[in-house]
C-alpha cells in the first residue's frame, strides 16, 4: 500500500491529464468549426484561374 501522498500525486496527474485532453479536444473542435465557417463563406476556395 502506498502512502496518501502517493495517491494524491496519482490523482493530480490524472486530473492534469484529463484537463489537457479536454483542452486539446476543444481546440481541435474550434479548428473544425473555423474550417467549416471558411468553407461556408468560400474563403478557402482558390481564386479562379485565367
């Protein structure tokens, strides 16, 4: 059995991992939303040739 301090460190590491995962997931979703808005507005389309 570990000491309470060991369990506290494990719990804090898990909490930090979950927080980081959530932040990265929200950032990825924001990027997808921005890309969708660009496509809808026609910003991503290349200029016509000629």
